[in-house]
C-alpha cells in the first residue's frame, strides 16, 4: 500500500423477510496510520443500532483507538493490536459496560 494511511468503512443493514422481526444496522469505520518497523495506530469502532428497539435502547456508539504491530514468526506474518473504547451512547435499559477493550491477533495469509 502506498503511503502511511489506511482508511475504509464497512456498513450493512439487515431487514426481516417472511414475517421475522429484524431491522439491525452495523457501521465500522477504520483508520490506521502505519509507522516504521511494523507499528501502527488504529481506530475501528463498531457502531450498531436495533431499529426495532425503543429509542433509548436503540444505539451503541463507541469512541476510542489503540495501537498494533505487524510481526513475522518465521515466514508467517501476524498482526497484533489492542484498542480501548468508551461507549458514549449505549442502551439505557440493558446492562452495558462504559468501557470495552479489544485484543486482536490475526494471521495474515
């Protein structure tokens, strides 16, 4: 990839068919800034909404970021990262943590 930045977005909405009651939304935008020696800063929060829920329980909107490292073990490349997110908007009537931590290890094939 040319340059230091990787930016993108993934979005979907699932609607019900044949009588099921579903209408859910997911949006994940991601931003990486790549440094030398495999290090990077990243943010990839997952925003969700259940459009069939009451308005106070409908959305989850986290904010946060983290860091990661690309590393080879023999010939096999891995990506490791840790991100922390604060749930600025979350369902009111369901138990939900204010903070979440995402730890990821990925084999890159």
